């Protein structure tokens, strides 16, 4: 393995790990924000609860 | 401490949920010492949750409760000293004999070893040295009552105590209730056998879907009303 | 949370400076030659992993002690970052090992400790997932978070001594002679990664808070 | 009722139940024996490998056995009853801990004999030292094992999680005990360091685990 390849591979592992993680967090953030928006707009007397 | 001997159990806005499942919605009650409370309601009404909250087995998600003035969260240990919960499972070790089970309970509860006397109370003297594994369901329930007897509770919580018991066995529940009452203690009884339960009770609380739907003295509740409450209708 | 983009920007600038010195402005190592440059990403990753372990430790204790939800939210976010950064440290470390010594796994004490740490924090996250209710999961996870962090030094030293006290380590790291630009590159990247860590922690924390708010909103109609 | 008496009553109960069935000790002994036989055969019964093989077997068997006393409470639906007796839950921790310690000690004794026979090690003169080392290691396994046993019963998957939690965290116990046993058997250097590691591990978690047990056992 040449130095350039090794450095590139090692750096990509770190950068890819961080970016993939951040992307996943951002996607979930958008989902939650959309849900919250929907909850606020159709706030009405609804009962999504199960009772035990 | 607020009036020891005055109020056996009290709750203010007591509630519990399990994540999204609401088991008990804010409930308030006050049970004087020496009184017997009957809890009625269909399956899933929140009876067991209320008993377990008072027994310190569960922690409330809202509100507060106290047993003889002791808060169930902050003074849980003091509550455990005076309160005994007999749940729907008998809580006995199948591999031990009846006698050994009760001796263990006495040791853990910090009581003297009165296993023999307790066994006699529930009519199990003859099988005291048999492993609980060989017992019928009714005999195990009797043994659970013997455990409660031995621990001398000031507040006794009985969850569905009449199930699997024969006529004599049911009489034992009556005896135990009368015994606790005679020592100035209180009993809370959750049962579907409301006709039997109401005869012991001074107070009735009806629960449905986690809501407190009725609170009344036992004398003023009519049988049709009680049947409706037990069925979850208000 | 207004500061978040600034924080991210500062981290990127620092990282660019650090990497420039690391890749261009610093000399190759006598023993490891250019391979030593892997260090500028590998070591900060491992460092951040330990930073996250410390965060989990402190916030877990605070959560059990004070019972405030927000401590648990930080602990959960940091717990995820422990697994992420131990994983990337392991990955880059293995590539480093393969390049310099021709083997993916060198049974080096740091690698083994990092691997064990990764496994402990996988358990930490699993406990949360598998618990029957959120609050209980939070408390059980806090227990693992405390035990795991206390265990880190014990694991590290037992692993180091296990290999070195009885037989000399078969593959020595080869002492890296750190020239001043190398030290500078490493230090700048450590700071840059710390900024990245805080940025990621705050982003993840925001998600955690919004999810809690969503759960609360669904609960109280 | 003192703490000590409550813990003793619980340990006595657990051991009595175990004595009547002997399921746990049998399962642990069989697993440990299998591991020793398998590793001894596959990698060779060189006396120098005996400590490592013994401790891998012991750790795996402990992982299997430490959940039993707590799991039994769940199976008998007795956990809630147990938790509602007055007094600190640390007493319950110590009771379970003692019951596990006794069982692991029996297992250790058996494994030492097995080691002497299968690996042709003359351990009789060194038996007290080996037992001492073993006990230090077992205390570490029991201390965390008892805590984790209480922890895993509250989640789905229960015992499946046990290896994942116990083995990485208890790694120092295995490493230190292996080296310390080697030192005892061959008289090499480094005994003090490993004694220190084991003692530090034991003391650290003997202090912390009972406190955290209270957190784990908050609700039945």
C-alpha cells in the first residue's frame, strides 16, 4: 500500500463516518420537524392514546 | 409527620403511564385508618396500577401518594414497613416448602418466625413441609394470605384475592381483612367479585380506562350501580 | 443554538489549517515516513471518543442524581458519538497498521482498548433500545455509562501490561520523533475535532429534544 | 432485622433452591468442562496454557450462571414481592452476590482439579495461592455479574445481553487472573502488578455496584 493510498483510505474512513452520521441525524431532524408542524396544524380533540 | 393513624392511604393527582400507555389518570382519594376500600372496574381499568403505586412497586409519573403519612417516593422504605401487597401472582418459591417460604418472608420482613401460626390460620398445617410445587393454585393463594398475615401489615393491598379460592378460602380473605381492621389498619381490595367485596368495604372507588369514575361510601352504593361500575359503565 | 453554524465553520477552518500543516507543511517521520500523516486523523478520533466517554460518565451521574431529563439527553447523544468515534478510530488505526506493519490488527493495547470500548457502548445503546419504557432505559443505560467509564483505565492498563510485562511486544510502534510542525498539526486537529465533537453533540441533542417534545405533544392531546 | 441477616437469609434461600435442583452449577460445570476439553485439545494441553484456558472457561461459565438467581425470581414471579420487603436494596444485592460467589467458588475448585489432571500440572503445593488468586477473580465476576443480572431482567432479550455486557467490562479480571495464576505456577515476576489490578477492580466495583443496584431495581 502506498502512503498516498493509505492516507486517503484512513482519512476517508473518518470523514465518511462523521458525514454519514450527520446526514442520518439531519434526516431524522427534518422528520421530527415535519411531524411537529403537522401536530400543531391539526391540533384538535383527538385521542391517539391506548389505555392500559 | 402528618397524623399517624389518621389517614391510611391518600393520593393527590396520582397518575402513571408506561411510555405512551396511560395506566392511571390523575386520581385522588383519602382512606381513613381502619377503613376498607373496594376498587371495582373492568380489566385494564387501572386497579393493579393503583395498588402497585401505593405499594411503592411503581413510581408515579405525576401527583403524589402517601401511606400513613409516608410519601411513597421519598419515604418508600417507611411505606414498605407498614404495607403489604398481595398480587395476582403468589410470589412463593416452588422449590421451597410452605414453611420455608414463610420463614424466608419473616426474615426479610423483619418479623419473628411465626410461620407455624400463619400456616394454621390458612389451614395448611398438614402440608407445611411439602414443596409449594405440589400445591394447587388455591393452596398457593392461601399461602400468600398466610404471608400477609405473618407480616402484620397496617395497610394491606389485595389484588384479586378471591380468584381460585374455594368458599373456605374466600372466608380467609374476610378473616384477614377483619384482622387487619381490628388492629387499626386498612385494606384496599381490588376484585371482580364485587358482591363479596362490598360486604367488607366501607368505601368504593370505581375505575374505568384509568379514570376514577366514582368515589362513594359503601353504604350508599346500590348493587345495580356497583354492577355497572364493575362493568366499566358510569 | 444560533452558534451552531459558527461552531461548525470554525471547526472546518481549523481542520483545514491542521490538515494543511499535516499533509504539506510537516516533514515525514524518520521511521514511518509519510504513513505518519494518518496520525493527524486517527489520534483526534480516538481522543474525541474518550471525550465522549467522559461526557456520558458525568451526565449519567448527574441524571441519576438530579433526575433531570436533559442530562440523559446529553448522555444518549454522547453515547452514540462514542460508538461512532471508536469505530472510525478503529478503522483508521487498522489501515495505519496494514500500511506500516503489513497487518490489519496488531494487538496493540490502544486498538484493543478501543475495540472493547466500542463493544461496551454498543451494549449501552442496546439497553436503551430494548428497555420497556424510555425512563427505565435511560436509568439502566446510565448504569452502564458509569461502569464503562470507570472501567476504561483498568482495561487500558491491564491490556498494556498483559502484552508488555511478559514478552516484549512483537511489533513496536516505533517512536515517532515529533518535529514542531507535526506537533502543531496534531494539536490543531485535536482542537478542530473537539469543535466537531461539540457541534455533533449539539446537533444530536437538538434531535433528542425535538423527539422528546414530539412524544410529549402526541401524549397530551 | 439487620442488613447482614437479610442478605444472609436471601443467600441461604438462593443456595437452598440451587441445592435442591443443582441446575445452575451443573450447567456451569458442564460448559466449563467442555471449554477446557475443547481448547485443551484444539490448541494443545501445554501446562503453560492452563491458566488462560481455565479462566476463559470460568468467565464463560460465570456469564451463564450469574443471571440464574435473579432470573429465578422472575420465573417464580417473586421479584416484586422480594423488592417490597422493607430495607435497602443493597441487602438484596449482597444476598445475590454471596449466593453467586459460593457457586463460582465450587466451580473454581472443580476447574483447578480438572486443570491439575488434564494439563498434568502439579498444583497441590500451590493450591492455597491458586485458590486465593481464583477468589480475587471470582469476586470481580460476581460483583459485576450480580449488577448486570439485575439490569438485564428489565429489558427484552434478557440473558442474551449478558455476554455483551459482562465480557468486555470484566476483561481486566480475566487478563489479570490469567497472568497472576501464571506467576503463581511458574514463579515469574509481575505478581504484585496483577494483584494490584485485580484488587483495584474488585474494590472499585464492590463500592459502586451495590449503589447502582438500587437504580437498577427501582421498579419490579
